[in-house]
């Protein structure tokens, strides 16, 4: 969990210039893999996307 927080901080620092560091697909993939709050906020920023966690199937 601490790694994800540090990763979010680094992405925020890189984005201080106003540029989006990750593409929407990269942000979605990283959010699904790590639960990154920053990636979630990036995906929701324009109001057109409401990400839903992927369902995990149990066999």
C-alpha cells in the first residue's frame, strides 16, 4: 500500500507541468492492478468515465 502512495506522489510531481503522464488506458490498467487513487482521479477527471472494479471470478 505504501508503494502505491509513493507511486501516486511521483506521478503527481511529474504532472505538475500540466501534462497527463499516463494515457487513459494506462491509468485504468494501473488503477485495476494497484488501486491507485491518482489513476482513478485521472480517469474520472472529465466526467465521462465512472470506473468500476473488475469482477473476480471464482471457479
